[in-house]
C-alpha cells in the first residue's frame, strides 16, 4: 500500500490509454481466472469483490456487516459485471464494467487532487504510476 495523489484526470488518462488500461484489465482477469477457462465464475470473482471491502469498513475502521447484506452486495456487483446474465463474466464484460466504474470514480473525484491509500496492484495505483512515468518522460524530453 502507498499514499498517492490522485484526481479524475489521472484516472481518465489511464482509461484512454488503451495499451495501459487493456493490459492491466487482461492481467487482472487472467489472475482471477484460476481455472484458466477464459471466464470468471462467481467464486472466482468473489475474491476480487471481497478485496474491495465496500461495507466491511467505516471510515477505515473494521465493522462486522450482516452476512446476508454482504452476500447481497456481492451478488449485485457480480450481476453488474455479468451483462448478458449467463452466470459467468468474460473478458469484454469485465473490461466494460471496470471502465464504467473507473469513469464514475473519475467523475466523482473531479480534478482536485486527493490523497488516497492504494493497494500496489490496484487499477488506481496503475493509473498513478502511468501518470508518474508520463511526467518523468515529458520532463526528460523537455
């Protein structure tokens, strides 16, 4: 984990960089696809959904959510990814929903930088790293 400065522009820049975004999504998809069938089942996605800890923390403090409520949240998130409702998520569905969620986050953040604690392998951390590398390369060639 690391503390990073982030704004909506950094996220949008990452999404618009097809090579960086698509490569990151494909890497995460391959990591989650533990049986290597090219599809994500609910059980394969559950680990990723649980890592989001959406209702297990309140302002950084662990709370014990109702197990039924938690299961409902995970079910709802899986349904958002499973756009064709066939019970599994393919790469295109995973990419489309990941993009939709990141665009929503970028819009919510706006263009004022905020500090966030990011996991090293998160999409947001990859967006920050991409921006840092871009700034370094722009500086070298300036």
